[in-house]
C-alpha cells in the first residue's frame, strides 16, 4: 500500500489507496481545510486524486501561486454555473486563468451590462456559500461529445472533438452544471470566497476575427477579502492614472479613426516626447553610441534577405509601385524594425576588428500592422519610434557589452523614477540557429555579466530568440505593475544572412555578433507607462510646462509676460496665464494640469521685482527673486529631481 514522502522528507504509510484530501486530514485539520490540490511526483492534480502507489506528495494551499491559480480557474467554472442558472440558453466557450483573475467567453442573445454582472456575481456568491462538492469524471471522447450535444453546447463539442487522442478528457460536475477541463480544480466551493466580476467585452471565438463574436466576462479572485480589497483599490488608482484619460485631461495626444493606432501628438505631449528623446540621446552619446538614421520605406528584397518577409509579412504595411505611373515596378514595405537597415550601414566600407565594438543608435520610426482589437492607447500602436540600437562586436566582447548596457539602462531608469526592475535571461529554444558551442558562450557571457554586477535575475529556460539568447528588463511601476521595456538580444544569424563581415587580427574575414538592444522599447508605449507611473505629474525636467506665471490683475500682465520670456531665454518651458479670471481659479486650473511650479505676481511682487512660488501639491515656497527661482529650477532640471 502507498508510502507517501512529504516535502520535509517525512514518510506516511497507508494500508489502502487514499486521496490527497484524506492525506491532509491525516496530517491535521488545519491543513485539511486549506488544501486546494496536490502534486504527485511533481504533477499537479485535484485533491480528490486517489494515491495507490508510493510517491512524493506536495500539498497545495491557496497561499501558493499554483493554489490561487486553481482557485481562479475554479471561479471561472463557478461563473459558468451561475450564468447557466440565470441564462439557461447561454452557450459556454472557454474559461481560462489570466493574470490576477479569469474570464469566460459565452454566446448569449442578450448584451450583458454592469447591472447584469452584479446579478451574476450575487448568484456566484450564493452558490459558493452552499459549499457544494465539485466532482471530477474521466470520460471518453464520445461521452464528452454526447454530453455537450445533449446540453446544446456546440463550442464544448468542438473543443472535445479537437482534444488529442493521448490526452485525458475530464468533466467537472457542479451540481446540475457540467464543464470540461484539464483541471485541476477545487473539490469544494468553500475555497471560493474572495472574488469579483470586473467587466464584460467582446471576443472572437478562438481569437480568430473570422469566427463569431462572443461576450467575455472578466473576474478576479484572491486568497482573502483583504487581498481582494487591496487589488480593487489598486485598480481604482490605475483607472485614475489611465494614460488615455490623462492624455485628454492634460491635452497631450489623441487618436482618430482616419489613422488607427497612430498618435496625434499635441504641443504639450510632443514637448514631453522631445524632452525624453533629448535625454536618451545625451545618455547614448555618453556611452559611445553613434546615431544614424535609415529609410522608412525599403524594398522587399532586403526583407527577403533578412528573413522578415516570410516570417513577418502579415504584420507589415506593404506598398506597390506599378508601371502605369512610374518607370519601375517595385514592392516596398514600411519598416517594422530597424535591424536590417543598420546592417546596411555597417556594410559600407571595410570594417576591422579594431573598429569593434561598433554601437549604432537610431530613433527609428517603425510601423506594424496590429489587429484593431489589440490597439490600446499608447501601449499598443501601429506607428511607433524605437530607441533602437545595435552593437556589432566579437563573441569575446559580449560580456563587456552586456555589463555596459545594464549600467546604461540602470542609469536611465533611475533618472526616470524607476528604482526597481527585474532581469530575465532567456536561454536557447528547441528550434534555434547556431551551434551549441556558440550558444554556450553567449549564454555564459550574459549570465556572468549580470552576476558580476551583483544583480538578481531569473532564468527562463527555452524562451530565447531563434537567433540567440536574450535579456528582458521588466520595470516595476508605482502601483507594483510589471512592464517589459528594455531588451538585449545576441544575434548570430542576421549578420550572416546579410553578409556583414569584419577583418580579424589574422586578416581573415568573420561575421560579427549583432546585439539588438533597447532601453525604452518604444517611445509611445514607454510614455504611456511613464504617464501612469507618475499619474500625469511628471518630473519638472519632463513636464511640458515647467513654470506657469499667473497675474492677479491686469496691472501685472506685462511683468508676468517678461518673466515668462526670461525663463524661455534660459531654456525653460514657461507660459503666462493672463486670463481675466480670479487667481484662485487659475491656481486650481493649473494644479489640475499638474504644473510643477506656479509663479504668482501681484502689486507687491511687481514692485519688489520678485515672484511668489507654489510647488505642485500646494507647497508655498515663498517670495523670491527671479534669479533665485531660475537657480532653483535649473538645479531641479539638472539633477532630474522628481
């Protein structure tokens, strides 16, 4: 009979087969109540799983990452149960786990509203309070298909038909409701306590726009009510910080149907954009990058040679020139990335090993055709600018270049207000180019560079690019959200494809390693992240208006304008608000615009040739001369003080 080894190496022997739930009861009632599922010899299974043979067992509780994921998946099934009770004609599709929650796709004649979500959530809570058992049944494909045909669930029938022959098909019975899933799931509804439905949207069946449109109901679930409350508050704060909302409020940018996924930058937004670009350009110069600029429209021949035409064509904007209005027939594409063009610059002239490493940078304007349903403000666009860079080096130089890039990236991120970021090292995928020897060298170089900087990192096995290993840099914003921005990728393939060579010390010719790297990723997306990180209250050095000068009466209008002009001459972004409005109104208005400094002038200030200064947030900095304020503002800008 089974001998079960627990994670602490203790062994429990049983006279007959036993479920994981019963093993937990044997250990203690506290653990029994907390048991969500288990791992038998490393495989995640339901807590109702019967153990017949000797094995290693790990009991999973809701406090583990795997446990909360199971709870969220089970909540999706609870949602489906509640839906079928309220809307018996609803047809269920899929209900997977997502980050922080779950969703379920359904077909329903009625368009669900926020009021409907409240009703559905109440029914879910009512069902969970009954603490009913969830029963798992392994069935044949034929029985699964028959079950869902009888229940008028065509989407489930389709899924059952597509399950591979070697996979187990399991039905989960929630009282009168039956679903199909790989599992595992909770064995009892008592584990589902802290959940909430959040929104409803449209979604194509299987994510294919050629299929019919379904309704997708989103929800979130957490180990405790306190955790749920914390998440809800975070989401409310995130909504306040939504860059699309702030973009309208602060008059930064807009989008319109005539150019989907393309940004219309307004003066204030473009001011932020150019300030950020100037900062990045300054830092790149400091780290010995040479800025270049390459064409936006390139003949398909180059994309065919690089391999992008076959693998990336569906995401490219393609232009045709015909012989009816031109003397040539040509197929071009707006560049979706800059790397093939950078190789063309490298290939001009004979390069020596003494020229390496050679670091090119470009603020490259790129275009990619993203599906309309995926477009999301600045976060997902069709036209964007990359802070792109490519380093041409030898294999032996990879480690040093990695260290230099991480220092550059750390420097930039800290000055932009991101003190925390994570590093992920992605190693060789199963399908890859290059020899194991080259991969060994590249992976070791990246890993040693990180270790030498005493930085923590996570290894993601098998997630490297086809052409080489990579580092991804994940920012943590003010709300604790993760944003993958920076990247560093070693490429052994493109230089060979495009015949990039240098002359070595032995006078032989070799292909360089090409490192693809970016700090921000794209300006558009990064600015979206930046706006949300600061809630629109950008540091003074980035703010579109650094100082707003306000007059109390018309008498000070000329004086205020002179101050604004003086600040501009000193390189600051200033503006004078001379509207015939009460000073309290103007202060409030510019506070809502999140202006870093408000300079107020009445008769006293005009006579004394001073200004009264208020910092963002309402702090009164007192009365001071213009020269003193200029010195103060210069210090804030130079030191990148938030």
